[in-house]
C-alpha cells in the first residue's frame, strides 16, 4: 500500500486525470526507473507511472512511438496512454513526469519451454518490423554507443580501484577490467554493417505479457528505453535476459527463439556474427551501469558483485559456445 506521505501527491494526480475519489490505488513492485501504481475504478484498470529518469519531453517521444505501434496492426498490445481532461498524456511533477495507461491483461511468461520461447521470438520480430518506420528523431537515445561510456564511470580502471577499496577481491576487479578492455577493443574494431532503426531497447522477459490460458504473447511493455540501435540488439537482449543461454539444453531453447524471430525476419550474416560480441558488451554495460548507481549511492555493493558474477559467467559461456551461437543465429535456429 502507499505510504501516508504519498497520498496527497497521488490524489492530485488522480484529480488531474479526472478519476473520482473512490479510485483504488495499489503500489506495484518498486522498479529502478519508475514509481508505478495500479488503479481500479468502476471495473476498469489503469497503470499510473511516475518516471524517475525521463523528462516530460522524453515521455512525450515514448508516447509518439506507442501511438505509431498501436496503428501497426500488431497481434499483441502495447501501452495506451490516457489523455487527461487537459488533453495531455504527460503531466510533469516534482517527482517526475506522470502518465496513465490502460491496463493490459496477461501474466509473465514461463520461458522454460521451447514453444514459449518461439512465441517470444516471433513477437520480437513483429515488433522490429512495426518499429521500422518510426522516425529516428523520436528515439529516446542511441544504443549504438561504446558500452564502456557511462557518465558515472569515466574510467573502468579507477572504478576497479574503488571496488577493491570497498572490499571486492583483487581477482574479481581485475577480471572486470580485463573483460571491459576486451569489449572496448572489439567495439572499436567493429564488424560488418548492421541494420539500424528505432528499437525497444529493453526487450527482456519482464517486459512481456502472455495470455494465461493460451500462452500467446498479449502485450509488450516499458518503451522508456526505445532509441536508435542495431536491430540485432533486440535479439541479444531477449536472449541475455530470457535464461535460455543458462541451461544445459541452451541450443534447443535458443534455436526456438531464433526460429520464431526468423519467421518474421532472419538475421543476416553480419548480425549473426555480431551476436556474441553484443552479448558480452551488454553484460559489461550492465555491470558498469549498476556500479555507477553504487557510486551515486543508489545501489548496494552486493548488487554490483552480482552483475560482475553475471559478466564472468557470460564471458566463460561465450568462450565455450560463441561459435555455436553464431551458427545457430546464421541458420535461423535450424540445423
């Protein structure tokens, strides 16, 4: 439930959207980037989000992307912002820009089965096709930049020294530094030209809803990171966070996802070749991002350690299986 200090703030927001005083408000799980509340009024459900990281202008750009996607004929839903009586879908507050969207029915997917992964892959492919026409200027950022470039972490070596001083082992800090150097070199070397467009930017399992009865994808959520990027980065993020790569039967699970994706748009040779490199870059970027939050007092040291462990696991896995992953991607999950 909401804390007493929140109630007056929330009441003002609900009034701004014209919700009556009897509207039920329940705080959702606290996320890293937003405060989220579930609203229920006269049998209808909505989601109220107060962004902690985006400006009102950026949320407006997100809403333009969502408007484009709702007209694209997708077989699943994306968030639908609700306009306040003023006509605005974004209201700026001292706590951050606030929005209200209609609730999308569904549950989080169980991605342990191949059918669910294939459906997820197809949804990712359909989303990529639908976003192909989104104007690049509507993107909220650019995902093609050097993964080592984080404002709070100007120098990885200096970060590693700070981590050692905080109690992280010299061996773990050295591994973070070594892998970051490797990613920097690979990123600078580049590769073949990769298809570029506006992408979701965080196509992880927690941003997917499926129908509880059929298992079909019913919704994709949280477009706050949508920006210009390599289209194959969507495949990379989905695999990185799905758990498919972390099991003994990873080839079967990964192949299922790739078959679903390739049923809409197969990866080209350059994209398949880049996939392992992008996975390692994502793991490094994830560790540095959490380290930056730790440096700013917004995360615990243990969270940084968890991200570094994930990076270590990803590095070992790619050293053993990167070639097989490239082959699977090039074959569209077949063979």
